[in-house]
C-alpha cells in the first residue's frame, strides 16, 4: 500500500488544480486518465508538482499511463522513487 500521506497530498493538489476532479468527487482508486480528469498536459503539471513536492526526478521512461492512472498508483510510484533516490 502506498504512503497515505503522499496520497492525500496528491489528492489535494489534483482537486485544487483540476476542476473536473472537484466536480466529480475523487477517491484514491478513480481512474484519472479514463475519466478525463488528467490529460497529457495535466500529467506534465502533476509531474512538475510531485518532483518539487517529493524531491524526486521523473524520467521519460517513468511517464507510463500505469504510473498515473489513479492517486493510489501515483502515490505508489512516488514511494518507489523516493526509496531509489
């Protein structure tokens, strides 16, 4: 299970930054890509946020849909990256 604190931080950012997330309500397992909450530009904005917030580096190879599918998946990705950095 991913770090709940990271998940909550990511959730707050998404709800504040992306109006559709606020309108729909959002839990940690909702698909951000399939629901249209995140598009390609949104993913890039989110990457910039998590790089700064969690002090990690996201490479081009990390930009896989699986890593950004849901808050739960993003938090797990962040946790994995913080362990390897």
